[in-house]
């Protein structure tokens, strides 16, 4: 009885073990089939996706490969891609969608970033000689003893005769320290200058006294990445001197960072005030001031035909949301916003994505902002550029006093 039961149990266990083994094998086989099937389906999907790629891109790839492999001269692939992208961007019916090569991109980024690594001077040709025409405050060159008017003769013991300005700048930036031989008058001077991070000034300020009033003037040449910091520093100095009113001068200001002009405007407008609107895909979005700061003294904004983009945003907001008086000539009329991205070649592309509007929803694109008081800059200032001869500035001063 016991033996029989043991045999029955053994047979039963054998069957159970056999069944478990079989099920495990099934599972393993199913997993392997699933993996194999998944891989096949994935490949098919990828192949199908490749087939459904834009036919124009396939033509581009084909043409690119044919030229690379069959053209009879050696080619630089980076330059070829840059040329293709440049052609594509230039085809757009939009003057603000642009392609910039690596040198243009570097120059543009230096301007909008507001700083660069160098010696802190501006070099230009004076009587066909490379001459220091401007010196930044606290620049390495100034600290070393270089002066405006010095003519560059040698850089690191190499003559700069017949060299372009771009080449001279390239030679200066070649190392972390540069040896300059400069001609001052008829005597040569040698300077050792260490390259440092140089802040490009984009804001300047002054106080003009007229009819027993103190009127502050802040001039902004571009809205670079550090313009707001410079602006608030100048504004603080002027207000400590108890100015009665303010002139913001954005003549010849081509624009710059939207975030920077928004911060500047937020110094004058409270959070209830609109600073600009963005129109995209038939939708309008309003953007408001971002701080609790505000001013209530009289303000005039100076503009001219070269005031564009961010400087027009400032003029429009100050006019419609602050009540400032706009003086000068109708501005440039750039009412669009561009997106920028960098290429691996060092070049970059900008293309238009949106249109911006004034606080009241007015488009200024190709129209510009019309001044409240129109006045054209006189010949006297062009011949002798000083405040007394600046009839646009004098008109702005009068508008604040009376």
C-alpha cells in the first residue's frame, strides 16, 4: 500500500516536473520570438520612416554625396554645408532672417554679450595706418600705458604693415599676453599687455543743467547682455544727484536682447503696465513689467531713423505706458523677433518667428515709431558734435522744462 502510493506519488511528481519544464521552455521560446519580432518590426519602422522622409531632403543628401565624392576638386564639407544653409536662409523673403559665418558670428556675439577677451581698445585705419581710436575704461591696454592715437607698428615682433584690421585683431588675440610696438608722434613705445575679459560699455550718463533744473541723460548704444546692469548703475548715480527729469537717448541703437530692454522698462513701469505684445500664429500675448519699481518724473526719449528693434520697444512702451515724450525722427521700423541657433561649423542662423507690437497693440514693422516732436539733426552738430549744437537734444531738454 505504501509502496504503491509512493510509486503513484512519484509518477504524479514526474508529471508535474515534466509539465513545469515544458511551460518554462514555452516562455523562453515566446520571449525569443518576441525579441526577434520586435527587432524586425523596429527595423521595418525605421526603414519605413526613412522612406517617408521629405523627398526634398533625399534630393539634398543625394546631391551633397554626389558632389563630395565626384567633384574634381577637394572640398571642405563644413564650407559646403554653410553655403547650402546660407542659400536656404537668403531665399526667405525677410531681411532679418540671416546667415552669419564664424567670424561674423563671433563679432555679433561679442556685441550682444557685452564683453570679450582682449586688450580693451577699438582699432581703425587713420591715414591708412592701424590706430587706437577708442579706449575702454579700466582696459588692460590703458593700464599698460597705451593711449588713443597710438599707431600699431608690430605685434609680438611681427610687422603689421599691409595687414587688415581683422588680421591685426586676430594677431592680438592669438595669445594670453601680447607685445605691442606703438608709434606715438615720431617715437616708438613698447607695451606688454595681458589679455583680460573686457566689458564693452553700452550705457553712459550725464547731468545737464538748464533753467535751474537738473536733467539726467542716459545714452544706450545697444541692448547687450549686460546693458541693464550698466543702466541701473547710471540711473542710480543720476537720481542720487536729485535729477528733475530724464532723457533716454537711443539714437543709432540697433537693438539687442529683448530681456534687457524688458528689465530697463521695468524700472519705470509697475506690474500693471504692458511693455509690449507678441503676435504669433494669429494669437497675441501681452507682456507686463516684472518689478514693483516705478518712476513718476518727466521723461523724453530721443530716437532717429537708426533706432531699431529693442530701442523701438523702449520708445513704444515709454510713450504708451509711461507717457514719455518722443523726440527726433521716425525710427527704423523693425517689428519682428528672430530666433538664433549656432551651427557646429561656428556659423549661425537667425530667422524670424514672431512679430512684436506696442503696449496698445500697434504694429511698427516697416513703419517705425513717429516722434511726438519731429526734429532733424542739424548740420551744425555734424560739423561740431557737442551738446550745444545737438538741436534734437536741446528740443528734448525744452520739452521737459516747459
